[in-house]
């Protein structure tokens, strides 16, 4: 089990990228599984960081950095998938109600803009939040049980 946590960050990111792409595929372009995958990624990040970093401030900083990197990767994937659909907005002959986008705002044009913003901007941000939350919840749990000794000095 220690071998899993001692792999280099480059290889860990490669494994994350592959699993994140699988999660995107399982959601058929909707990153709901990527968002949920953030909890596991947060757990792994804290476990990996606490093995090498002695101070709590460094742990917090690295957790936020790694969560931001994973979120940026998901943003890039979502941009590649959904940005071509943004050109539909500028095509006057395109019927936006027939694109298959859910009518979340009861008007095709507003729903289309809302859906694209949700997929490209909000979903990676939600993954950032779940990764951070999972990491800090794991760290809090381990500190309460005394499983990991991270000094709370600044």
C-alpha cells in the first residue's frame, strides 16, 4: 500500500488523467463522476502529501495546489468537449431547442448558455471543491484519530 503513495507526482497525475477521462466518458461528457471522483483524489492527495511534508501550512498549500491542477485538467477536457457547441449560439439557423441540451431555464437560448457555462466553468470548480473537501475531511479525521502527526505550527 505504501508503494501506491510513494509514486512520483508525474505518474500519479498521469493515472489521474486516465481515470478522469474514464469518468468523463462514463458521464457521456457530463462530469458528474469527475466531481464525485474528487473525494477519492482528495484522500489520495492528503495521504501522499503527509508522507513527505512535515508542516500543516505546507500540507494545506499543496492540497490546494494539487486540487487546482486536477480541476484545471478537467476544465481543459470540458473545454475541448463543449467549446465546439458554443458556436451553435452564433448560428441563427440553428434550433437550440433541438440540440439535446436540457431546458433548465425554460428558454432555449438561456438554457443553452446556462448548460455550456455549467459544463465548462462550474463543473471543474465543483471538482475543486470536492477534492479540497475530501482532503481536508480526511486530514481532520486522521488528526482526530492520531493516525498522522502533522504539527499545526505556522
